C-alpha cells in the first residue's frame, strides 16, 4: 500500500456510530465496513476503542479491500465464552 494511501486511511475519522448487526456476519461480530470486493471489517460485540484503534482499522481496511473478512476483537478474559469463540481454534496448538 502506498504511503499516501496509509496516511489517507489513518486520517479518516472512524466512528462506531451506526454499527449494525448483519445476518451474514460471523456470530458475535458487528459490521464496521463492507467493501465492493466482498471484503468486510467486523468488530467483536463489546469492542472498545483503545489507543491503537486507528492502526487496527487501517490494517483491517487494507485486507478487507483485498476481499478478506477481517475480525477485530476486544480483549476478552481467557476464561470467557467470547475468548473460546475467538481463539478456540488455537487449542491444542503451539499458539494456545
């Protein structure tokens, strides 16, 4: 991605206002932004903006523009059902 595109993406004002559930989304996630390439950025229910929000959204937008589905998670407690939903596929691997 060209440097000017990164700067433009970071400069955009991102807001959670108007985030609505869409039936085709992954369970537990809300649509943040959809792209014509069938890519989309989804935010986990309960997502809270932190200091790295703009960086995360910029990276997510890049991949979503390439047609990927990107899920941005919050920090669920490791004993919660939300944690198991997001990271459960890593159980039994070296990344657990």
